[in-house]
C-alpha cells in the first residue's frame, strides 16, 4: 500500500520533533504544472516560526516524498565536504518576547538564509543582531 500524504507529513513531523522539539507545518502552493511544499517549523521555546525548506514536484505526494528525503538526509548532507549548503548562526531579537535568541539556518546562499529567517513575517517582528558563517565540518 502506498503511503498517504498524511503518513509522510507525520513521518516528517516526527523527524523534526525528535531532532529539536519543534513542530512541523506544511504549506502547499500549486499552479498548473507544479506543486510546492514549504516546511515551516515552530519552536515553542521562543514562540517563533521559520522556513526550513521548500520542495517542488508534479504532485503533493511527490513533493512530500522529496521533503522527507531532504529532512532525513539533512545532517549527513551538511557534514559532506562538498555540501551545497552553508550553515549560519543567527542571533536575533524578538520584540514580542523582549529577548535575544540564537538559531541555526542552512541554505545555498545568504539570500536563501534570509528568506528562511523572514518567511511570512514583517521585518519589524524580529531584528537580526548577528549572523555568522559556521565552519564546515571536516570529513
């Protein structure tokens, strides 16, 4: 029996929760030929959401399967010598919470990192205080 959309979403949620105790949420966009799935995480410790990753495919199920593979393999991908991603640490201030936090982001370039950081929020909600490129792990 083929996995359903809900089973794959559940499996992704478990991976995220087991890794960092965040919840995972899925947003779908579609046009005539493609479906995009945006995986958004919510951290209850600092009450903030961030975009983790976006996949694109011809169907919801195919896009979710790509997302599961991405999340499942992410830690190993980040450790690879020729990883397509950079890892950044961002220190930020939340006006809502009134305190500074630090979060890690990966992306193909700085624009990708900032897109994930500011995903679906006003620029005034969070203030980026410091952004540091983390060293690439040695293999």
